[in-house]
C-alpha cells in the first residue's frame, strides 16, 4: 500500500478493481482546509480518461507493472507476436491491446510492452518512426511545402496526411501518438 504522496506520472493504481495509469498529478494545498491531490487517470484496458481527486495522505493500492522492451516479429491473424530480446521468449499480444500502435509497427521494430501479472496491458512505441510512402498521388509543378496536404499510404498500410510535394518512395518521420507527418528523412 502507498499513499497519495507517492503518486507520480506513470504510476499504475488499482482502483475499484481496474488498473489506472496516472497521466498528470498535482498536489494542492489550499489556504483553508486540507491538502489534496488532483489527478488525471487513464483506464489501461478501455483507454477512458477521468479526473479524480484524492485527500492527501490517503492510502491507495498501486499495481506492479513490468515494462520491458520487445521486438515485433509478425502478425498472426488478429494477434501480434513479440520477442523478448534478452531471453528470446515469444509472447502473443491481442490486437485490441496493441490498438493504434499497429498502424506504425514494422517487423523487427522495438516496442515497450507493459505487463501485469503475466498479461500484456498496452504497447508503447518510440515517439516517432520512419516509414516509407507506398502510394500517394503524384505532385504537380508548383506544389510547395507551405501549401495544403494530401493523403498518403505508408508501408504499414496506414493513411496519413503529407505535404503536396512528397511522392511515392519518400521516407517520412511520423508521430506514433497522433499519426501526424513530422518531416522528410534524408538517407
């Protein structure tokens, strides 16, 4: 058992039988009354975000979550197979658990998987990944970077918005959290 004074970003709490990830926290000491902790929590399984306030010093239950680096191997139906690079154990993660990360995963790419009591909770990718554009409409003369955007399909099959001047075969950097185009990659 821990107290609300031990809450930090990334802490996983066990509340009402569910696991909640602390996104933000703030200790508040008003001039009148007792101190309290204001938090923003995300339900690990459903992804729902809620605001919750705790009295300072309140005992809360934390969950032990093991975050380890795994290498993505391949997709098996709806599931994804990862390998632990330290002991070469393979685990299968359901597609629902992988979520939007599937749009940016390439084979042999590294990902962090959070495990709780042997079951995977969520998959975290690096903040940005480099992907190649496999299809986009050809750019026209006069298309500049300050103009609009057009849809482009990257090698994972996901569609993103890119500037008009980019063509098929161009490598781009993509933000894995928002799916936004970050820039061209020159090799």
